[in-house]
C-alpha cells in the first residue's frame, strides 16, 4: 500500500511541469486556469498533470462550486523524506564503518613500520 | 540540466524494485547477480533497473574486471531533499501566515463581542 503510494509520489515529481505546479502551489492555491496561464500547453494538459498530482495525494481540489482551487498537501513530502533519510543514514553509517576499518589498518601498518624501523 | 537530473532521480525511485535495490545497496555493494537473487525476475530485468539507477547517478559500477559491483551514491539524495525541503518550508510558512490571520480575526471578533456584551 505505502509502496504504491510512494511510487506514485516519486512518479508524479519526475516531471518538470508537475514540479513547477507544486512549487507554485506552495506559495498560493490556484485554479487550473491560473496554473495553465504561464505554460505553453493547453488547460487539458495541465488538468492531466493535476490528476497525476492529486492521485499521488500531493494536491487536493476543493469541491466549492466553479473555482475549485488546487491546494498543495505538503504532508505527502514526509513519505519521501522518511524513505530517503532512512537509506541515506544507513549508507553514511556504512561509509563511517569503512573509514574506521581503513584508519585501523593504517595504524597497524604504521606500528609495523615503527617496529621494523626500531629493529633495523 | 539540474531539472533533467532531478526528473531522472525521481523517475528512478518511482519503482518498488529499484527502491529495494537502493535499500540493499545502502547496506553493502553487490554484483548484478547478487542483486537479482531474491527477485523473481531475470538478471536482464535487474540489469535494466540498474541502468535506470546509474543513469540517474544513484548507483555507480566499478570498472574492476568480472565482479563490477554496484555501489550506492547517496549524495544524489541531496538533490531531492533540497528540492522537497524548499517547497515544504514555503508551504509551512504560508500555513503559518494563514493561521496568524485567522487568529487575528478571532481576536477582533472576540473584542467586538466583548464591547457588545459591555454595552448591553
């Protein structure tokens, strides 16, 4: 379930026009017509992008009469950042452990060199 | 340029198998064969997923002889989190401003009610 949701959110943001719509809705709610204005595409094309964003839960549309403004639902970002952070932390810990092992090997090498130096 | 990169990263993570590969590589490097083992798909299918991940810069493959293990490149996560955080913060600030306006309207209403109460 969460898996599908996450796939839909990542897929929704894999398009520059849709990311731009999200960026604009982070400043203010807007109707489809207002959102379509700056783009060189039809209102239909923007509606299609909005459907992808609403299916992913990133955007909601109020039911109120004609205007039906679109609104950003930023909590959905949490889903992504939680996923990203989990594996980023895991990868960083792994690199830290590798660094520690390398540093230890370095120390051992230096100790061996010192012993050899003292014996010669 | 960064726009295309971001689209590729988001698209790469829009697939549960690819996210699983990233999760596994966050623990240890692995060859294509090792990565393919737990999945019910061909090595070819896994190679295809890996190509999408390497094109997005999320995974690199060492050039060393037969093994050519795959390695996670977690810095690419930064691209995404920077983008996400920017609009999350913007949206949160916006909601904070709305809350402040609503609180102010509430205070004014209360003051008006108090004046009416005192006059009656």
